[in-house]
C-alpha cells in the first residue's frame, strides 16, 4: 500500500465540517464531541438468540464506516458494542443451541463474531455482555430507587416515567400518547401504564418462552429451568432489558457519550428508556447525538427480521456474493435512507464493486508499466483525483453519506479508465495519487478490498470455473493446447477473464 499521509495534509478539511442528523432534535447538526480529541461511540448490539442477518449487518457496516471516518478525521474513537445475553428469546433456544441460557447465548455470540470478521469490520474496543454487568445494573437500579425515580413492587423495580419530565422527547410523544409497556402481568403492579421494568422478580415464565420457541428446542417448562437469575436487594430476579445499555455504556465509556447508534426500531421504547434512566441517575445528558439506522427491507417491503423469518444470514450472503459485494450493497444507500434486499440491488452492488476493483487494478498495472513516465502529465486526471477527494470528504461529512462517497470513487475510476484508454504515455504521479485515494477512502474508510488483498471469487459459479480450469490445465499438460484454448475462449465468452501466472491460472467473473 502506498504512503498516503501527505494527501491528508494537502487536502483542506476541518472536523467542524462533519454534520450528523440527531434524532433527538430532528435536525442535522455540526458534530462537536465533548472532548475535542476523543469520540465516545456506543452501538446497541444484538440479542444473541438467532444467527445475524443482513438487517443486522446494515447497522454494523454503517457504524464501522462511522468509526473509520471519525478515525480519519483524527479522533481517538472509543467504540463499545454490547451483546445482550440475557433474554427470554435466548431461553427459548435452550435445547436447540445450548443446554441452558448461557450456552445458547454463547453459541450465537460465536456466530455473531464470525459474521463480524467475515464483513471486515473494525473491532470495537470492547464487547460487553449483560451477564457480566449485573452488579453495575443493580447499583444503577438502586440509585434510581433511592433518588425517587423508581419504586419496588413485589420484588420487581419499575421506573416512574412521571418523575422524568423529558420522557417522550426522543420519540416525539407526550406521556398521554405512550402505550403501556411490559408484560400484561406487570401492569397491575405498576403506578403508570408506561412505567418500565428495571428489575424483574423471579425467573422466566414458560409463557414468555412459548411464542419464541423453535421446533426441536426444549419445552418451555424445561427451557426456563436453564434461565439465569441473580440475588438483588429486592430478591432473586433478572435485569430489565432497557437498563443494560445504560449500565454498560457508563461502565466502559462515561456518563455522557458522544454518539449513540442503533436501529430505527429502538427509538421507542429502548432508547427513550435509556435516556430517562441514565439522565435521572446522573443529572447529566446521556448522549449528545442519537443516530438511527433505517431497517433493511426484504423484497416484499417488510422489514427484515428474525421474528418474521424473511431474512438471509450474513454467512449465507457472504458465501454467495463475497464480503465486498455485501458491503457495497449496504453502503450504496445512506444509513438513514430506505434500502431493500432485492436481486436488482445486489446486481447493482456487484457491478459497482467490480468496477471499482477493476479500475484500481488497471491503475496499478498502468503505473507499473513501461509506459508510465515521470514527466507525462494529464491535467484532467490530476483534477479528477482532487475532485474525487473533495467530493468524498464532503459526502462523508454530510451525515456519513456513503452513497456520495461511493459515487466519488466511481468518478475517479472513470477518469483512470479514460486516461489509460486515451494515452500511450501514462501520468505516473497522478496514477499514484488515484491509487492512494482508492486505498485511503475505498479501503481505509469504506472497508472494501480492491487490490491484491481482495477476496477471491467464491460461490457455486466460481467452483465450476475452478473445475473447468483444472480440466484446461490437464489438457495443457497433455499437449492439447487447442482444446485448452477453446476452454479458455468458452469461459471468456461467459464473462470469465482468465490470466495465466507462474503460480497457475487466476480468474475474474463479470
């Protein structure tokens, strides 16, 4: 990879250019972290009860680019993403994915981590689990109760929404408009229908498991025997869902964080409740900016979700298309724009990634050829590199708009192709600038592998090509060069570009 540090220094940019859309205000605002050198970023992670699907990946990949862009701007990014490993849905998987709640959660966490690595995500600083933060959760609940924001009822503890005047601001609802929260049996012991559980008495009721159970899992009665409980000042029980993120973010980041990201479906009640319990406990603002990733839609215009069963897992998608095509598909729409998983959208992503990769490789071949000269200059290519850099920066500073970022790199690739097509003496210096820009932004920010590190072709079609190439090699070894050439011509007629190297043939599929 070429040295690109100089390009940052010569490009006029400023951190104050970054603007983000804050759900709390409904406005796009200049981004100003509490500490001018550090960004505290928290992302609401998955409930570990199912394999991760492309809807989850949409949030992951966009948060990954947010992390990468903030890093490019020079911030020290402290990134935390949790695993919810205590939940009735996990208990419903007992006997299917593990012998108890802890085992089922562990099994799915392993799948989630594998999917994260397959998608070329940067690692967060820490991935806290709810089960290892129960003491902090109990401490937070007790503090809220002592300060008059929560009350105990039959061993459970509920947050009193009437005690927090700002309740409903994130979701833009008045208290009178908010529907009752929690299970039906909780409502009789709550002071207000919208009060929510911070701590739940006892274990898991079989009825709470039955609706989420898969065929082949343990019976609800057997599954709840493997559910975890903890001692507390109010008796044995389990944490409420909402309190976990407040406790973990304050443990690993601070009482006030800069960016809190999550899916659009978490605005209410989860994030609304996080704000109430956190700010009531500390008296300080919980998150300066709330960013919400719009849910990925399936082909039928429904949201993609585990509960609806209309999803494709991350592993299936990566095996079928490759991680870079999946990332391109997810990044070709901005995080807060509508996106649907359709054949047309995937085909578009495949074409876009292939165009970027081929353009990158073509730039490298031209720069490394005997026709590249130090004194050859192409003013159009020089301007195209500068424009691409400025457009990419402007796009990412516009609320992390990856759609604009991809478009800027595609324009640069078009300029590279025009340069190589139209000239017999290549502008070495500006080809190097183009390569460095694609490395820096396409690779470093968007996380795409464009050069020698790009992943190999994969999937059933690639397996068939490999088989044909093996037969071709056998024909060549036997001296049947005409047959070998015909096989190569057949492949190229199908859109497979074959290149013979000292280490054997390689190929690319259009």
